[in-house]
C-alpha cells in the first residue's frame, strides 16, 4: 500500500492518497504567522491510523514553513494534545482556548 500526503495550495489543504486514490484531507487557512486547521475528513478506514499520518505530515510541513498552529479542527486538536512538539507550535496565547497545556 502506497501512502502519500500532498499539499494542495489551490484548495488550501493537505491531501492523503492511498495507492493513488484520495483518501482524506485536512483544510487550513493561513494568516501572516499562523495556519489554522479548520476541518478534516478521512474517507478511508479511520481505524488504520490514516488520520495520524495526514496530521503528522501537515503539522511538520506547517512548522517547516515557519507557521504557528491553530488547531480549530477537533480531530487535529486531539492529535496535538499528547504531542509536546506540536503543542509547542500552538501560540501560548491560544493554548488554553484549545484545552492544551500552557
């Protein structure tokens, strides 16, 4: 099984492909300093960890581009909760609003 995450800047989203077929996405909106993840959808079997693969790639790419993260999507927020390296990407002023450690 070939799994790939691609950035679709025209649609402002990261897309997950499994064997060349679109299997999910996470949509974002950028400001000058922050990237807000606003919604996600996984079309493939969600129990196989595909959402984690998508979110990890999206968050790493976002941080590499120098953006801070606003996890407005509940699924992205849950993914970030237990991962200190991603909590650190959320601005300190926003962490309490998303129920994240400050």
